[in-house]
C-alpha cells in the first residue's frame, strides 16, 4: 500500500503528544550537538496505528530537492517505523547517535522466506537472510535500494537517525506491508501547536 491515506481517517494523534515529541526530540538534538536549521520542517507520525509509542517517528526535512533529500529523525526505544519499501528512492539510514536495529527483506516479507538480500553496511557488501536484523551503532549506516523492505527501531533509550536519499515522495513512494497504515495523522487540537508540521493544513 502507498503510505498516504487521503482521508487519514485511521491516523489520529493529539497535538499535546506531538508537542511533547517535538520537545523531546529537540532536547535530544541539543544534547548531541545537532543544530536544527531555521524554520525546520517537522513531521510527526504514528503511521495511523493509534499508538506512537509502538509505531511512531519524528522527522525533520533538512533538504528536499528534485535530485536528493536529507532528513534528521528521532525515536524513543520501542518506537518502530513499520516494514515498507520504496520503488524509486535509494537511501542510507544512519545511526547518528544511539543504536538502531534495522530489519530487511528481499521483497514482500510474506513472500521472501528463504531468500537473501544484498545490502551495503558502511559501504561494504553484505548478504543477509531475508527477515534478518542488523544493529547499527553510532555513526554506522545501511544502504537500501528500491524494493528492499525494511523497518527500524532504536535499541537504546533514544536515537538520532539520519537519512540521505535520492528524491523523496512520501505520498506516492512509501509501500507499507500493513494496509492500515496512513502516513500523516489527523490531529486532535487539544492544545496550541508549538511547531507547524508539514502535514498541517
């Protein structure tokens, strides 16, 4: 499924939860000397699954050009970015601070049993059994080519995660395994926003 449910009916977060995640991410970035750009483009999601503590991610678009994209991300331990692939985008996922567990599949997980997936880890060719996980320590990266399904989550209390990629299209080039996923949340405005999200209308 393409991540980007137009109605976002299943994706609901409270503005107070978003505000707290923004505060937590900002504090983590500051502790680790990651300076945010002016007018940072924030993106906070629970992937439409109703519990950001289990499936959630905070993202900041640092560069979003027709040829390339760079993001800075934040997640707490337990927050998983669910299994998905891109048909167009090639990307490096980087553990900037903290440790990150990345699970990879050669194709759709339910169809890939017994196959292998070829990836680059810190620039070195690596072949893994489809469905295997690899742990990235601070500074390490994994290169993911189009069609490789992947999910990731911190294995430390929190993690600063980088992404450097070819052109990014969050509405048309995210193919999630779980059909219930919606990329952007509908926000319940229970308090005033402290930042504007890229999904805010």
